[in-house]
C-alpha cells in the first residue's frame, strides 16, 4: 500500500442544506455566514503557515463541501495555497451529495484540481433514501456518477449504508450490485448507527422502527467483505474497500498511522508529531488538538486573531503505543510485532488470536482477518497486562 509520510490537510465545511435525521456531525443550515467562514478559514490557515512542511493530501469534508459554488471553492483553494505547500501529486478529495451536483459544476471542480470525489450515495433504493432523509433519488445518484466520469474524475468513491431497519441480506447484495455497476474505484460501507440525540434516535425511542439485530449486522458485514473481495476490491480498513492498492484513500491512513495532519474549520482535529513544526506557538511534540465545534465561537476566535482551539492533549509514548494498536487493528495492514512486544504476555495473546482465526501473523506484522475486524476494538484488550 502506498503510504506517504507527508502531512495531510483536512478542511471541515460546516454547512448543510438540511440535517439528515441520523447525522451527528457538526454542521449548520444557515448559509448566510458562508463568506465569513471562508475569510476566517484563510486566517486560520495563516496561523499554521510553514508549520507542517508539505501536504500531499487535501480532504474537504463536512458538512457538505459540494454546497460550495466553484467560485467559493476557487477562493478557498487559493487561500490555502497562499499559506501552504502542496506536493505536485496531491490527492484532493471533495465529499459531495448527489443533489448538489450538475454536469457544469463537476467540470468546474475538476478544473480546479479536485481529483477524487467521495459521493454520499447511501443507497440505490428510494425508500431507503426517504427513510434516511436524503434529498436525492437513486436515479440522481447514478446520473451524477456518469457526469463525474464525463468530467474526467478517475477516482470515485461511494458511501453506502447498510443494516437499515427491515432490510435483508438480499436487499443489501442488490445495493452492492448496483454500486458495482458504476465501477467505483473505492467504496465506504458504513453500518447505520442510530445515535441517541438525533431525530432518528428519537423515532427509535418512540418505537417507530426497530434497529437490525446484531446477528444480521454481523452477517451483513461479512457478506460485504466477501462480495467486494470476490469482485476485486481490497478490504483495507473496517469500512473501506479499494479496487487495488493504488485506489486506497491516501488521506485517512494518516489518521491511522500518526502521520501529522492539520484540520481547519469548526470541530476539526489536528495531530503533530513535532516534525516540521518548529517555531509554531501552537504545536509541540505528539500533540492532538481540536477546534470549537461551534461556528460562532470559531468565527469569534479568529476575529481576534486567536486559534479557534477548544482543547489539546499531549500524548505520552505509552498512549501513542496503545493508540497504534487500536488504530492498527482496524486496518488490514495491522500492527508491527515490535508495537505489541512489551504488552503483557503478548506472545500468548497473539497465539490465541491466531488460533481463533482473528489475526494472521506474517512478515513481522499481526493483521486482523475479516472476522477479526468484527471485534477490532476488542483485540488490543487481549494484550492487557
Ligand atoms: S448531508 Fe452529511 S453532514 Fe449534512 S446532515 Fe446529512 S449526513 Fe450529516
């Protein structure tokens, strides 16, 4: 897998046209402050000038980045380029909702240097889309994917959601088949989690629907992995699949491998290992920090020239090592044996996991199997003292 050690840049676009009832990401529906946010974002970028070296990934996430008109996106990218250096082969991903996109907008995005599109399709069934409160139809999603190809996007990723109430394995297989008919380079398949505090959570609490049983969730997970691997996709992280190693997302692995990343925008998180961070008042070794997940506080802080940071923590080497296990066991790359050595009776723990078919040990690494993925968060616990 082609992992890079250059830093990654994330920009959180905190706007949505309407809130989907299952979503607990931070976003607002008042678009009148979009220009104020754009101005603040450039100020925030200026605070980190020359502190992260070169970036080789830029990820525009949200919220809904595809709400940005090409002129807004052009201004945003120009602002980032004024402060940061980007590698000539930077992966530039934009998250998009199908209903925001037109043939012309896609062509303009491509022209501006977006080279990877992550489309929130969620389902190819209109009833599912209505349940999820999405504003697009299955037909619209398919149309947009065709337009994206015509605009020259050679790297398309689809987000899909499974374990919707009342859905069967057969329904989900049909969704996957529809998705593969679009030949995406990448797929992210997420299980629907109904969070308390969301409108969908309230509906569930009122007994309006029942979430999928755990057995079915597990069966759907295994089906997804088997089906996509049979069709040439690499199951490289719990929720992520790529048509060959070259199509794995290059940005997200930076989070999983403690490669430095800078997050701009409300609620964004950053991490610095200290490399290339000299001279910055904000960055020390092995520090993680996060912004106010509140647009008003974010704007207010930047209006005074202050970083909109809500909190920060310095990770001890021990915490880093433990995180390496938690993050590593969520990826097919797994964990280097040298990272598990020293944790309790690690040899016995590894032998037990291998015996149970949850982990495979090869080439100096312990890699979770597909069944291991199912209990990835439990695997590091086996190495407890
Ligand atoms: S469009 Fe995305 S970020 Fe916005 S509410 Fe829906 S799921 Fe959440």
